[in-house]
C-alpha cells in the first residue's frame, strides 16, 4: 500500500476510502436538523424491514425501541428549543404535542400510498402514543 500519491483534498483520494463519497450532504444545511437526518435514517430502515420481512412487526418494534429516545424526546423535553423543521410549536405542552402528533401521523397514514409506509407510520404512531401518560395509547379506534 503506497500512499505517496494520496492527497486528502482529492475527491478520488485513497481508493480504500471511496465509500466516503456516498455520504449525502444536504443542499441547505441550515434548515435541516440532525434530528431530521436521524428520523430519515430510521424511517428508511423501518420501510426496508417492512418491505422485505414477513415477521416485520417484531423487527419494526426492535428498531423503534433502538430509537426510543429520538422518538420520545419532544415529549420529555418540552422546554428544549425546537428545530425549525419541527411539527410542534414552541410553547406547546406535552398533551398538546401528543394530540398534534396523533393528528399529523393520522394524516400521514391516510396519505401514504405504499402498504409498507402505512405499516411503518402506524407502528411508529402506536409506539409513541403508548408513552402518552393520559392512557390514550396508539389505538385509533
């Protein structure tokens, strides 16, 4: 391995590191939060599992549990400043956020075109609403 020709500023760089170029950087970094990136990654993984797995429910739940802190943070940290891309408004209380979350997710579920998307959104909504201390859970009945 001769690194004499290696230039850290050359996009081609070290061929052993070529996969670094696959990282996508947003065009408008100022308006996209780290939380949104994490949510997109989680959603992509959830959709992939829902698409290719017959035992999707258990795997979906496992992914949701791995991301529990990310999903529940907006309800546990009411005083935390919201990202510009948040579905919540500053000053919303915990109950208002759960109600707003339920409304937004129900709308997204109705608008979802693919079966896997509906399944993932429903699982996510139920998972989050199970944390609603008012006992209103994820049931949409």
